[in-house]
């Protein structure tokens, strides 16, 4: 049974609300990506009479211990729903959540378990705006740094905040809309701990290692501090480490 369904589109989501093995097996032609823990599909669909596409992320139970542990903690599908909804509730951009589906037998998690969301129209990878002239590059880095700072200030801890997990819409690097994905890596907290903030910044900058000058890194961090409303640049650089920042 679905744990949660977007009531606005409930009539259109019947096959996802009560999925059959035949329906799920037929999704292979919509395959996008696979990891050790999940498989992602992009499925053309109609919602409220309009043609669109939906993304289904199906989670696999790694072993019996993981299935048993799910009795005590939320599933990755539920964490995805909560992360996505948490972004929207706090005024950030996110895909529209549609279905959180869990299957349990005697309370123990089993297949299929998945999260379904609507495709963001016109969204493309964050790096598509990074590969431009120096002015546009600096604007995107500052815009993104402030956005991450605001996420943390709002109590949103994204444990995989890095270029590949950020989408953009719009053409202006200074004002484009930013979307975090990988919703199962989001935790909504009253306050994001300093250690978690540093971890997120390290992850973002490590992914860009070798492609940013010191000035660009400082611009990114200064914008982060504006968004988060705390700290100073010198202290933040010390915490991040000289090797990472090339200082």
C-alpha cells in the first residue's frame, strides 16, 4: 500500500498506487540509472490531462538486517518524500512529490518500495551553467553558495550536496532556480550542526577541486556565509582545510 499519495493527482496515479509486478517489470524501457541501492526510471505520463514525465526511484533491500531495521526507522522512500516536501514547505524549489510506496510483510520491509515525483520542466545539470565566461561562472558560484547557506539556515541538511545533485532552470547564472535532488539524502532538522555544514561544503568543493581559483572559492564561501548568516571567511577556510582550498 502507498504510504503517501499526492491527492491532486490520485486518479492519474493508479498504477503507482497499487503496482503490479507486470507494470513494474514493464518499466525497464524507461530505465535511467542504477546503483547498489536503487534504480531510477523516467516514465512519460499524463497528470491532470497534461503530458509530462515522472521519475520513479525504486529502492532495494540490501539484506535481511536492513529490512528488519526498517521496522524502527523510516524507509528511504519515506525519507525522500519528507525531504522533498520539507524543501517545498520552507520555500525552496523541488520536484513535486507524487507517491511514496512501501511494501511490508508482518511489518518487515520488502519489494517494491519506491518514491515517485514529477519531472521539473526545463531542468538541466548545474554544470551546464558553470562552463561559461568568468563573470557568469562567478555569479553562479555566488548564487549557489548563498543558496546552500539558506538551506542550512532553514534546517535542511543535504548529505550529498554536490554539482551532480543540483539542477537548474533559467539562463541567468545569478538568478537561476536551483533544485536539489537525491531527496533520500535530505534530513530536516531544527538546526544543521556545524560539522554537517562543513561536510556539505567540503563535498561541494571537492567535486570542483582543480577547477576553481582561490578567488572563486572565497566568493563561493562569502556567499554561503551571507546565506547562513553566521561565521567569518577566515575561520571557515581554516575548518575546510588548506589542501582542499589550495591555500
